[in-house]
C-alpha cells in the first residue's frame, strides 16, 4: 500500500464542504475511501452528529465542524493518524472523546502523531514530548535555535 492508503490527516482546517450537509460530507469521504454508509453512520453516531446530519455544514458551529472533520478519521480507516491541534474549538466532552478515540486506535495497533499545546490525558499511551532546546549565548543569533521554537 502507498502512503495515502496508510494515513488519515486532520489538520487545523476541517476539510468540510459548506454546501453539503453533515451527513453528505461524511458520505463523500466514505466514498473517497471506498467505504459505505455504515461506516459514515457509525462516525456520525460516535461524534454525536446524528441528530443534525441533515444540517448544512455552513450552518454548523466551529465545534460541530471540528467534530465533523475528526469523524473523517473513522470513515477513512487508516493505521496512521496525523492530527494537528485536534481539540481546537471542542468542548470538554468532545475533547475527551478525541482522547478516547486516540486510545482505542492505539490499542488496535494504530499509530497517532499529534501536534498539540493541550494535554489530551492519554494515560499510559507512550508519548514523546518535544520541548525547546536550551540556547546558549553562542547561538543567540541563530534564527532556528534562537526563536523558531517559541
């Protein structure tokens, strides 16, 4: 399998088509990934979007759009998830759901790479925390070492 068949990406933009309904958005992604309505409906249910599935995405709140964008992960069914600030615009309940999904994906053999400033509370899942390096006086003028990490 190629890279595209291995990776699902949820970036800072939600990849939501505003002219489509919530349900239509997920059906579109299901079709792109070779899946059917069953997987899309399960993703709607998991993210609490069933009751508003017919709502145009253009009428959704930022949190609803974020949940819709993240629901694509369940529709895509890829072993590697790349997530950029996945909890932005989410309330505490939805953020906890994201953490649950990450734990479940990892427990099932999946790999998740997350860029975030917010601890997700992943428990005992192995994590790597990247912190800024110590910059001594010799490197104060190096643009990479002096300020790129802040």
